């Protein structure tokens, strides 16, 4: 037997096996591809044609009205016999100012700065006030209010804030507003259209229906297995085209082979996109296997009232610019973290075409730290305190251990303690690289360390919280998902064009799957 004959037999066997595996992968991936394509198409479609809007996205800070402040924080604590607590800040409701005090049991209590009296059921009242303010709706009745301490099928992890109040309004759009009273932030809002979309996307894109019959880990394994099958199906299709190139280029379209040729050509053109979608999705799922407990990484030790020597209404700051205050504990010393009206607020010029897609955020305040014992300003404490918080929680990030709100200390050796800082910055805007809108919190302090993983911490000092931790593997996964799943490479054309191209690609893959199914039925 000649060498040429042997090679022909090997090629024939290879063709047969590749065809066999391509059909096998087509059988098991058809339904997943259809579900992922249709639910994926809904994402940009909803963002453009059914994008919900809300009147106010944030509360514009205003100076505290010290003419109302008859009671200092210390006087309120003494009156309530509260020797220990976790923190405080000022909040305003209907032109009245209150101390919002976080107690040792993590509940929030509200005390009028004028009378010193406690506002009964104050946290829910404030949640209702915030929800009505964001919605600009003082008339609609509130049907129900829920206090959420964990994420659920409507309030997803992507929203980040916890705990939050879910306020449901009696309106035609069945509006649900989620607010975090501890920071006066709008977490998210869901009219009926978005509620339906969230259910559809969560069910058919994230496959949450599997959670009813299996653990999240099994769901992740099943999805990664199917995404891997899609990659193999696409690769086998490309190989088939390569083996049969001489035959394909001579083929002419007729009624008998029209579907087959359309499937082959469309498959070749969109095989890279298919592999990109599947690979980035699978890599993204691996990060969900052992997620970082970001929402729990908040440092709030128990504070002693008798360590506050300087009255909260006697701070050495300009009262005209004073917008808020809270407390931090650093090196066993208490400091008032004061937020002041910015000295200079340059106006940002945003292109009119892009303005629709920009996320609004509250103006960034100037921050000063005042020693609660001496009433002296502590310089450069913003970065020092952010560094302390990053080091405190570094062991938790590296080991995946659970953490509580600053009760106790971390016994894990921190990998960043001996590393040098490459970059420090105050981040006041989201970007599409390391700290995107999905992280929610602004402003934050960026701390980039010279570690093998190039670890970067983003710390929200206003709440003593880790907002995000990014390492080398996170960047690889993030860029993979942004480029291949969300088409970041099309950003130069603007969000509308990018989403249009992404939608067309998903539709093409859906058509490709339908053509493949027709071929299977014909056979």
C-alpha cells in the first residue's frame, strides 16, 4: 500500500470522526446556544429601547444647618446611655437634621439634632423618604417594604449594596426602589419591565433554574461543560471546512444544499465570535466558584464614647462648607472624617450624543481628618487610612476566609505589607478597565501594589470598606469578558453602535444554530 493511499485513508477517517463529533456537539449545545443568544440579545435591547429612568440618581450634598444643632453627638450618647457604638453621620429629612448612629448590633438609630429625641422606626422612615426622593413621587402609596441582608433573584450581586430596603410602590409600573440608608445611596430601581427582564436573563442566561435542583457549584460545572462543547463544536466546524475546502469552493447553491452551504459560510464567518463568547463566558464563571466576600469587607470596630473629647458641633472647620462627618479609628485614636464642599468644581463637558449613556454621580467632597482629642487637622490621613484598611483585609482576600465588621484582627500574614506602592490615587469616576460602574462606590482610594499579582485595592474610606480588589487573574478575566462578551473593542464607535454590532452577532449565531438544526433533521 502506497504512502499516498495511507494518507487518504487517514484523512477519510479523520473527516468521518470530526463530522461525527461536530454533530454530537450540535445535539447537546443547540438548546443552550438558543437560550444564551436570545437572553443575550435582550440585554442591549432593553438598555436602549426599554431603559428605565428615575428622576434623581443621588442626593446632592448640602451644608449641615448648624443653627438647628442644639445637641452634640456626645450629649445624645450620654442621654441614651450609649457608652459604645460603631459610627455616626448627619442625615437630612424634610429640612430637619438627625444624627444617624450605628449601634453595636448594627442597627441604625436616628436622633433629632435640635431636640435630641429619637425618631421611632427611623430607619424605615428614612428609607421611604429616600425612595420617594429618588423617584420624585410623594403621592403613590407604598405597598410593602422589605429589609434585605442578602442578594436574591431580583436584587443581584451586581448591585453590591447590602443591607438595603426594598420599597414597593402602588403604581402602574410596579416600581421597586432599593436604597442603602447607611450611605443614602440608590442601590437600584426596577419597574415591571426590568423585573421581567431580570427574571428572563437570570433564568435563561445565568441558568438560575438549576439552583432549584442542584448546588451553585454543579450549575457552574454544567455551564462550563456546555460552553466547552460550544468551543469544540465551533473548532470542529472550522476543521471540517478546512478538510473540505477543495469540495466547498466548487459547490453551487441549489435547493438540495442551500441550507448546508449557508450554515458552512455563516459558521466560518462567526466561528471566532462563537469561540470568544463561549471562552469568555466560561472564564467568567470560574470567578464565581470562589467569589471574594467584598460586601462583608467593612472595618467598623466598636468605638467608646468617652474617647470623643471634642464635641461633634465644635470641630475646627468652616461650618459654611461642612457637609457631613463620620468617625474612624486609626492607631487607637479616633478622628472625625469631615466632608467639605469642594473649593473648585470644574464643569465636565459631555458630548450630547454620549450624555444618554453616562452614569451620573454625586459631586466629590473635600475630605479632612480632625483628631477627636486635640481638634487638630491630621494631614495625609486619607491614604494612610486606606492603606491600613487594605492591609487589614488582605489576608481575607488571599485565603477566602470569612470576615466580620472589624471585630477582632486578621491573623493572616498580608501579602501586601512588604510590597511597595506603585500608585495611589483618588478615583472619582468609573472606567472601563479596572474600576467599572459595576463596583458602584465612589469616590474611592486606589492603591496599586508591586506584588507578583499586581494587586490593586480600591477603598471607600467614607464607609471604611473595600470596594474592589483586582489582581492579575482578575484583569485577564475582566479583559476577556469585556472584549469578547461585551465587545469593548467597539468602544471607539460609541455604546449604541457597539451594542448594535453585539446584537447582530448574537442573532447571527442564533441563525447559525437554527440552520444546523435543520441539517440534523434532514439527516
